[in-house]
């Protein structure tokens, strides 16, 4: 099959590697020269294009599977809207209007759209209640991915990623040095985030669905930090409550809102769909960086 990955960054590069290894025809799309170089180094085709520009997208080949994994670069809600809502709409309308239009679309969203659930479990049946401007943009983009895609004759799937970690994003020192603020961590290794998308496409699962992509074990940050410190052979870090962190008064309004949210994300549906995790929990996912830390 022909796969096009728009915004082929951290997860997209790994997705491209997996699909290419499985024999599919993969094209990654980025704007920057560095981004194009990264795609070519990963071993599949690259096209330089701005995903928000229909004229640029004309240079991208036809696709059976279209994956929208673009990032707003950590900027604010306005930038996020430009990429996730306007850009996604442009991509759907452009590719959907082609004579050889895609059959599937996967949009990579975030479990941040659930908002605060007081530490309770959430899954695909849980109503989304975004609490920040950026997560409200993500929720709007989810509607575009399913409703606008359907209108263009494309089956849309939304994958809600938990916190991504993996090569270059293990952040060991953040937890080993502390202080560590209370709350749950919902995580997924980059290879499993990409692997889940690849599975939904290649196994032809979850058409017109939203799917939570998180590992098997949400973990409290204090417990995770202590586990990590013990494995790395260092003293356990200082802990602080959410109230103490908020009282410091140095958080932005969006950051304070994120800190107040608490939930545990269930991946039961992803298991039902047949995905098998490479890194089922943080224990497997952090094995290599912990070994490197101890030997470094």
C-alpha cells in the first residue's frame, strides 16, 4: 500500500520505518531541510511541503493511507489551530479531491482532550472535556478528522497518544533530580505509538473510531521517580504536592490547568483490536536508558 505521512517527525519517522520494513511504499512530508534529511536517513522517500498549503501538497504523491502527524512545535493555541484544524482540513480536502483519493486517514491526537477526571479511568467511551485552549483545538481537529474525512469519502481514525517517550525523550534527569510533583503519568513508547498506527492500518481496524494509545500501566509520578532512582542507583528525589507546586505561582495559566488534570488511560480497546506492545509498561521501556545511565 501507499502511505503518506504528513508532518513526519518523532513518531512519523518510526512509523515510516515500520511500514517500509513491511513492504509498503512510504513517503514522508516535512517543511525543513533538516526534516527532509531525517526522512531520507530513515530510509524512505521524502517530499518538502507545508501541510497547510494545498499548492505545496500537490507535489506529494497519491496515497492509500494518509497519516496526519504534524506538530505545532510547542507553540500556543493559534499556531495549533493553524496546523491541526486548518492544516488537517486543507490536507483532507486536497487529497480527498484527487482522482485517486486515500481510503484511510489517521490523525494523531492526544489524551489531553479528556481533561480532568480526578484520577479515574478513561477510555474511548468517556466524553472528552478539554481544559486548555490547545486541547480544545485538538478536540476540534478530531471532529475534522472524522466528519470532514467522511464527507470526502475517506474513513478517518483518531489515535489519542498518551505522553510520548523513547530515544532522545527519556528525560531521566527530570525525575532523578526532582522535585517531582504528584499526579499520574500516562505514557507510551514512541515505537508503540508508531506500531499502533501501523497495526490499525495494516490490519484494517478502527475505521471511523477514536482509539487510546497508551501502555498497560498508568503510574503515579512519585512511584515512577522512586523506581527510576532505585534502578539508577541514586537517592530518591524530593516530592511535592500539586497544591505546593501551584502555590509557587510560577506556572502559566495553561500549565496550571494541565497540572490540575488527573486521569488514568485504559488501552483495553487497543488490545481488543489486536495490537501487541513492544514495551507494555515503563519497566520495559526504560530498561535500556537505565542500563546506559548506570554504565555511563
